[in-house]
């Protein structure tokens, strides 16, 4: 069987049995590229492409002559008729192209479509432009995801290159320009930040929606207008004050065993938001030899938990990028099997509610395909899933079934919080019972660890009083500690309790809550101590079963926790910042109404009998 390969990206080229050939007519070569992309076309379509202004009779004659000339040039029929009107590629010839490989997810996008080829044929040029846009949009989808991950991991040099690449393709992508603004700020290149801001004002003002315009203005103000009122910013060099060395060494040891002894490894890094789970993983990958294995990474978002097979789709997306990079020696069967699985997943509607039978059927197909796929792996792979607590039920069930059968070529690392749907708890419980599963728990910093962290970060420039204030506000959570350190005023005090980043994180956790859940949080925010179920029942107009369901959802969302006493269970916010934030967004008139309701429902004597029972943002005394 003859083999043909078509290079469509960049300068085009055709090979027959690995020998470069050049058809004698440019229109003939153009027709071949058009057929390879479209595979099945009608004669009138081709006539419109090449002879739009000719009489139909003459145009059909020209097409017949062109097909005959192509047969002479090639020595065989590549384009055949299946009826009077339809042309297809000869199924007895094995045909491949860089374009089709890219669209299937097993090839790279390098160069423009058919660069400088047949630009003088008007309709063909229009088709080329339409095809370029299609490929560009697909390419942009992939690198936008990479850009998001690079920004999250503070890989600003790589992020800058990707942002500039996107802008070259989509010169009016204002959101990527805003990302570039943030990148230059992080790199300390203030002049470039200013230049982009000027571009927003002069060229892009009509492209900005109100929210983005407000974000740009606030960011620019934060960078330039308020800099004079801040302590000179210390470069955030994580290397200089990384304090999770014990946990880092555990992770390194697991990795060394995996690399040297071909032993599968499953590592789960557990802890609340902001304690440094992702930081630990990033530090680990900076210190180990990444040449020994390929890394496939995905960061789950809260929205993913309700989307069918979302995690599986994203892992396979990352995997196929890795397979097509050219760094991995894999068979065509392996790459096409991976592409088929992703194609199957891509066609699934993430938002459709599947029946048990439909879910089981799809799980069986994917599990069988994955089993065949991983059986072919020769090189080592590391799968990293950040925030796996937001993984969807179907994907976690699939991982739960496959993890016991992973071979020594695969290492699986995940970060997880005590949040997410009930299926997450089942997944973690089952996985932690497997052999060779290592769980690493990250806790908040103690007072001593917080002070040590602050001293390293600030070069011992923060007073003991301010360190105590930062510990009190942060409760030892590293994320809050860093935010407050970066927002100290000239007098050394915390300039802003709810910084932009803190507000974004807290808002993100509150996103998607029901009206009833918000209502309960507002009540809890009015108390300095937690409340037991019976007291909540008095203040909340629901029966206990409904109340328990709401509390359970808030616990799974990581916002509140159960605190066990001698003979009671109280519900309280997981971090004081959640309480303060919820309290801050309640209107004053609503607060007054809630305080009045508390006095009426609980009775003045009961309320006044408990010290600091009710919360005020100014004092800890009774309101």
C-alpha cells in the first residue's frame, strides 16, 4: 500500500513513500491539500474554489483535465469519484498530514496554513484564511490553559512567552494583555506595565467590559498610585524561606523509589487552602530531575465537580500534548488510542445528567481503553492533580478503579482539602487503603513557625508587635501571612485586612452557595463562638434534618467545621477570615434586624450570660 504525507503547516510539501514530489500544476497541488483537509467534496465546490467566474461547462472540463494531470504526476489515482458529483480520497492509499495529526491531538502546530502558497487564487485564499482561524482557535484553547497554569505556578518567564504568542495570533485579546500586565508587575518591569495601560486607554477602551475596565484601573492604581505608601516590596524568592523541608524530603524519597526501582507511587498531600500544598509540589519539581519522567498536570476548579468526566478529559488533554511533543517514543497505536479516548470524552456533554446505566457504559469503555493505553507505556509518567477534592464523580470513580493496577511506570500525586462531594471522601478512603500510598499532612504554622517565616521573608525587618498581629489575623495560614506582609504600610501596620487576593479567595469559596446556606453563614458570623444545633434551630426556620443538610454542605465546601466539646458539637467558621468577610458584606440594616432576632429568640438573659457571645468588628463585647 502506498503512503502519502502532506505537510500543510508552514511551507507545504507532499511525500509519496517518503519521497518529495511536486505536481506540475499549482492548482493541482492546491486541490490535493483541499482534499486532505476536507476528505469528501462535490465537483461544484471545487469549481467554485478555482473557476468561480468560468462557465460551468468549461469549469467542469478544467476539473477533469486537472484530475487527469494529477494522475499523470502521481502515477496513480489519489482522487476518485464515488458518483457523478462526489470526489473522495482513494481508501487504498495510506494518507497522513500534520494538519490531521494536530486536529486529532497528536501533532504540533508549527507555522501558518499553506504559507505563501497560491495566494493569487481568490476563493482558495479565502478558504485558507478560514482554515487558519479554525486552527488558531484550537491552538489558542490549548495555550490559554497552559498560560493559566504558568501564572498559577508563578512561572512568569514562560507565561510571558505564551502571552506574547497568543497576542501575535489574537492581537485584540484584552484579557491576555491584562495577564501580561500582571506578569510584568511580578517581574518588576514597571515601564512595560505602564505601556500596556496606555494601550488599554488608547486602543482597547471600546473592547473592555465594565468589570474588566474596573479591574485594569484598580490594578494600575495598586501598582503605581499606592506604591509610595507601601514598604518597598521584597522579591518573593521562595527558595530563601521554604519551611516545608520535612515534607519535601518525604516526597523526594517517594520519587527516588519510583525512578530507581520501577515501583508505582501514589502520594496525597492533604491540608486546608493556603497551607502550601501546591507550593510544595512546585518546589519538589524544581529540585528533582524532570528528565526522568514526563509530567501531566491539571488543577481542578470548583465548577468541575458537576461536569461529567471533566478531570479525565483534562488529564488526557495534557497527556496528548506530552505524547505529541516528540520527546516520547511511542507507537502510532498508542498515540491513536489516546486520541480516540480523548475524542470520545470530548463529545460527552459535561453538563448532561447521566443515568446509572449510561455512566456505567461510558466508564467501561474508558477503563478498557486506558488499560490498553497504559499497557504500552515505556517511559515514566507523573500525573499531578491539584485540588482533587473538586474532581467529578465519574472521573474519581475511574481513578479509584485504575489506581490499584498502575504499574511502576506511573506516579500519581494529588493535593486535597477536606471539601467536595461525598464521593471524594469515598475516593480518599479507598485509595488510602491501597499499598504504597503515602499521605502528607500540611498544617498551619505554629506561632514560632510564623515568626520564623516572617523573619526570613522580611529580612528581620518586622517588629514583634506586628508579627503577633499578623499571626492573630492569619491564624498561621501561610497564604494570609504572605498577603499581610506584602500589604504593610510605612508604619509597619497591616494596611488592608481584605486584600484583593484574600477577597478573591474568600469569594471563590462562597461561590455557588444557596440562599439558605448564605442565611446560615450570616447568623454564624454574628457570634464569636460556634453554635450548637439546638441554638441554630431556634434562630433558623428549618427542621433539624434540613438544617443538618445545610451544615453538611457548608462543611464539604470547607467554610465551617464541627468543634467537639465535652457534651456538645458546635459549628463555627474554619478560619476567622471567613467569619469577618461574611460579616463585612452584611448590610448594616440587616445586621440590626439579625441582632434583634437573636435577642428575641434566645432571650436577653441567655445572651448576656455568655462573655463575648456576639461579635462586633470593633469590639468583642456584646452588641
